[in-house]
């Protein structure tokens, strides 16, 4: 039995790339005469918080206090994000960049299957990022755990400095990494790459023993307290100085894995901020991931759903 602590006093600061997830749902009944593609008759539109905003949404859904620090454009998508964040009671500290087009991921869904995704994005300016760094320093004393959600959109240009500042302040730093340059994450408390992301950095492995060897070498080189690898149907593995702990995947029908990584790091952060150790937090994160993969699109595992899964 996984005991869930009182999460109401947990305070998590989330910094990173956020985006607006748009969904066009419709019916597919014919192929276009213009090209061999399906014709989707759109019947319903939906907007959801994506990226770092989805991490914050997951934190709030678990009953904790979420503060989000990010950058948006002065556009319609940015205003939609502000409205959605307010509805979720997330303390959003958004810096506006007039030169930035807020990142939007548009997904076209027919017959409960994603048919197409269209991305709209630009990078924030250096001046706005510097301003965000100053506010990050001001917010540190008021949080228990820091989450840096890197989606490779330029919002975490100063991540190395953020890690140093947070660790100097005695705050655990959890990072959801992106790309193949992990040196910039050196000194973090925990990285949470998925299986394919880790392979980009360490190369492939043939068995669990080789995975453990590669993971521990990376953890040591980057001076991390821990490395958690999410492995899809193989569950997740936590590597620390005293060895490895593995959690098997929760057996249930997988509907959509998008956003599951956000749920994992959010649950880890909330449980650490609530007093659990990493191993216990991972067990609950694994169960929370089992909840969200049974939902369509970016979703959350609520505190009640997590309790029901334990």
C-alpha cells in the first residue's frame, strides 16, 4: 500500500517552456479527392495547458501549490494560456515578449486517433529571459522543490545558472531534459529522461546491466543525486549512488502517452515537497503515469485518482 502524504502545504516552482495544446476533434468518413489523405469534419475544439504549464497543472491537481515562471507572446494564444492557468488556480508569473509567437501544438484527431500535429513556435529574446532569471532568484525562498521543464524552445537558456542558484539555496532541482547536451544539467538533484532521450546521450544498451552501467556513469559525471529513466511499457528505473530501484509499469490499456512525462516529474516534485524520499515518490509517480496514459492528450492524475490507484 502506497501511503499518500498531505500535499496541501507542498510548494513547487516550475520554470520552463510552456505551450498551448489545441485539439480539433472530428469524424473521418472519406479520403480527399485532392490527395490520398483523410478528410476530417471538425466537430469540437479544445485547448489544454502544455509543456511546463501541464507540469504545473499536474501539481495543482495533486493538491499542491504550483507557481509557474515562463514566457509568452503578446498574442491570442498567450491570452488563452493565461485564462487556462487562472482556471486551474496556478500562480502564473508570465513574462511577455512582443517578438515571440506563443508556442502552439495543434493536433487533429479523428476516430480517437491523432492524424496530424502542426507546431507554431519562435524563441524568446535574451532580455526577457534575463528578467525571468531575476524573478527566479526572488521566488526561490518561497518554494520547497524546483522543476525545470525543458522542451527545447529556448525558455531555459540560463538553466545552468538556475540549477546553481537553486542548489545554493538548498532546494532540490528536478529536470525534465531535452536534446543531447546534458552537461548543462550538471549539479541537478534528479534528471527524468525517457528511454529514447537517454539513448541520445549514452547510446544503446543490450540489457538491464548495460543500462545500469551507462546510467550510473552519466549520473556520476554530471554530479546528480539520482537519474530516473522512464521506460514506457518497461516501467521506470531509479539510479542512485547506492544502486538501482525498478518499478514495473502499471498494467492497463494505454490510450495516449503524450504528457505522461509531465505527470511523472510533477508527482515526484509534489511527493518530495511533502516529505517522501525518492524511492517512495517514484512508486507514486509510476501509478500517476498509469492513470494519465489511459486518457487522450495532455491530462492529469488527480489526487483522488492517485489514491484510487494505490
